[in-house]
């Protein structure tokens, strides 16, 4: 069995391999975030499973729906989570693509509708994110409300600021600096952010664990 996984941004390759790596008669190939045209090329490797976690949005053309449908028609099982994978899975789940995780569920439920919500600016060489996606910030701020660190009104202000910021420039420091939160509230929130889980990474882990369960 051969599995191709497009990631590197939501979860580094070395961490992904700790969950799902080649063994016995299973070959797992990790590739950089997917862009348009990659599936047409990589299908020649005859994969049984393709998992789309990360993909490019604006640096190159995004992977198209027809590309995904084409490989599924060839009998390849396609999964998605976290970022581009979550978005495409929510659009194609009725046609056979399977989504996993919080980000997918947010799109599938209609709570999130824009690809901008998962978009980040990345270093193309290191695959490190140099901005924070809106969906992750909203997840953390919602949890902060649940923990009585923020009020709903304060969260709404932070989300408004974040939405008004062009995605490559989104980060917590920039958002907090423009907010009306007092110093003590900012310090509490910063400490909470530092200990909060990265929901896109958690989704990626969930997808890899799901595939591991399916193939075993």
C-alpha cells in the first residue's frame, strides 16, 4: 500500500512520521503543501490513499476540485484536514472525500465559509508559518471566553480586528496591540495563548491517526 500526504506546514514531517511512517508493506510519502497540478503528476506513483493537509492558496494556484475528483474516480481514497484539506473535504464530502477534525467540521457546518480563514503566510523553504490563521485565533479566543479570560464582547472585538487584517500580517501581537484590552487582560490572554493547542496541528494528528487505524 502506498500513501501520499501533503503537509509540512500544519505539522512538520518528522512529527508526522512519529504517527504514521512506512512499515511492513506500507509506504508513506510526505510531500510539501499541494498546489494545482501535483495530483496529476503524483497519481503516476499509484497511491492507494492521498491525504491533503496543507496546500498553497496565493503563491500558486490551489488544487482544484476536478483534480481531486479525477483521482477518486481512479479508486484512490482521499482525506482532508487542517487547512486546504479541510476546505476541499467540506466541498467534496458528498462525493467521497473524507474530512477529519475541527477545521473540517467548521467548514462542513457552515460556521466558516472563506478559504481566508485557514490561510497563512509561509516560508517556502522551511515551511514555517509566519502568520496565524483566523480559524486558529478564533478557536483560542472562543476557549478564552469559556475560561472567563475574555468576555464575548472582547472576543468579538479581537475577531473584528483579525478579519480586517490581511492574512499574511495576522498574528496575536498585532491583534492585541490594536485592541482595547487593558494590560492585565492582555497578559492573561498571552499566557493562555502560549499554553493553547494548535488546532490545525491537532487536526493533522487526528487525520494521520485515523489513516493509521484504517489501514491496520
